[in-house]
């Protein structure tokens, strides 16, 4: 197996040792990964959900232990719940440089997006127009807007990708039929399938030029580098804490002035103002406590236990992982019959997430075979259904996807490569 292009993890020239230490420190506080290590397991399924870090687990348990309450309860537990929600919102505002945004929690990204989609469609002033998405999207950033707007006769236009780089095609936005107006532009900050990080700024400029709402799906990007919202200027940024070492909580950051005028569907007695009006029913307060703890513990890895610290740590981890992924993509490509999608262009940036196929072995069989080696990957279309169709892998079971997370070690990467080369070799020997 060729080792050409393989960059030893966290020891790349010029890379600060602190980055190496960050990944190792993160690993040390991730119990499931340590348990896996003792069994010879390697987790490459971070894109479908990272393992939770100990402080997040502890905080979730701690709130449950000390007492749970609804927000308005006149009790110590009620006060604690108020504090948990307010501090989680504040840390997230710091993490995303989002002073102009309110933070709403929900079951997951998809539920929040549907709630927003219905509220946005409701205020669209006419029948007709266009919602613009890209072919890179997870369905959670397409159907959630397209379906509510379709009720108002709004069509959906999809920006295509370049065949080789899988980045958004040049001039794609210029070719959109904007007759009837553009209602909403949605783009992912990183594709959860092939890793591409498209140019969010071009989507922003198109949205602003057409007075459209601008939504960024940050679910896959956040664990590798949270967007700076003061800079990217979306109306809405969505993400999910279970993708960045926390519990299952969806997060929506919404521009405050937009939220003020929004009328989401909600039960009548629920608050009419602030992020609470989007949060249907009682929230998962214990998980929100875990989310806050995850953010602070991430920042704490670099001595700054705060949203601002978490932001820097995730960026630092993402940078290293992206470099390792560049070498890994080359190594995967050198295996007979392995076809890697994207990751072969210096000008395009990719999250450390690689989708590939193996000639003659369906993705789910590759996944099961790797599992026998203690290597856990994910297979399928990952709800990136339009891209799977566009690239012709939908009928053959999609892709095999490997995702690097901050806690991925060099040994994990070596185990993946060794195991996959055996899986591919076994197949060749049988053929
Ligand atoms: C890029 C992207 N967007 C949206 C989602 C949906 O997130 P959730 O599971 O929080 O609804 C996912 C989940 O995998 C994703 O990867």
C-alpha cells in the first residue's frame, strides 16, 4: 500500500505542538473512544454523530441529579434551569460571534428548520418565486424550506457542482430563474457526504442581491470550525450539538430583528417573543446543560473554558484534521478499485470527511467488513440524496464515508488504511 502523501497525524511540519496536544487531550476526555481503544476499535463515524465528552456527560447527569424543573418554576431547580438555558445561549453567541442573533434550541436541526420553514413561507407575500438550494445539501437543508414554500407555489432551484472538485459550479447562481422573486437561499457550510466547503459568500451575495432570506447549514462545518456569523451574515445558522462532542440538541441562531417579526406556528400560551417562541414544548434542559459543558470543556482544552475558546479549539482541530484528510484521501485513492469523490483540488477546501466507493463491493458490505476489523464507518447516502443521485451512486447503495474527528489518532488512521487494504485485497483474491 502506498504511503505517498500520507501526513503523519498532528506532527506535520510547522504545525504547533498545541494542536497535537489538543487532539490527544480531547481523546482523553472522550470515554467511548477510550473504551474503544482498549478493544482495538476506531471511530470514523463522527459525521453521523461524535462521541460525547466527559464534562458534557457529567453535566447532563448532574442537572438530572440536582433537580429538573420547567423554566418558570419558583424553585431552586427552576432557577438552575433558567441559568442553564441563558448560559448555553450566551456561550453559543460567543462561539459563533453572534451578538446580533438569538439562540433557539430544539430536538435537532431538522425540526428547527421545519419550524422556521413554515414561519418563513407564511410571511412570503405572494404565490410563486424560487427557493435556491445546492446539490451538496443534506435533505434537512432542502425539504425543510422547499416543502413549506411549495404550499405557496414557490419552486426550488438547485445549484449544481463541478464534476471533479464537487465545489459549486462557477456562475451557478447567475443562471437561476429569479422570476417572481427569490424567497430563500440555503447553503451548507460543509457537505456531510463529500466534505466540500463551498463558497458561502457567493450564496450570501446572491441572497442579498435578491432580498432573500439566507440560511447556512452549519451542522457538518461546526465540528471542524464554527462559522463567524458577524462575518458570514446569514439570517439563520443551524447546527447540532451531537456533531461536536455534545448531546442531542438542535441549535438555531436567528437574527434578532428577523425573529422579532416572525410568527412561527406555536401553541397560543407559549411566549410571543424571543427565541422561546420557536421552542415548541418543554426543552431537553439536561441536554442543554450538557451542551454548555461541552462548549466550555472544548475551550478548556486550550485553557479558555468558554464559547470563544471552543471556537478556537474547533478551528485548530479542524485544520489539523483537514491536513490529515488530504493525505488519507490520496492513500485511499491508491488502493485498487477505490474511488474517492472530490478531495483532489488545492483550491477547494474540504472538511475531513471522505466519501468513496469500492469497485465490486457494495458500500454496506465494506462497512460490515471494516467493522470486523474494529473500524466503524458509515455507509449510504447520509440524506445527501440529491448528490448521491447526481454522482450516480444512489442505485448502488451510496458511499462509504470516513470522518475524522478531533479525537481521531494516527493509529486510527493507520488501522483504517490497513483494514481497508485487506478488505479490498480479499475481494481481489476471491475474484
Ligand atoms: C449537513 C447536515 N445538515 C443537517 C443534518 C440534520 O441534522 P439533525 O440530525 O440535527 O436534524 C445533518 C445530519 O447529519 C447534517 O450532516
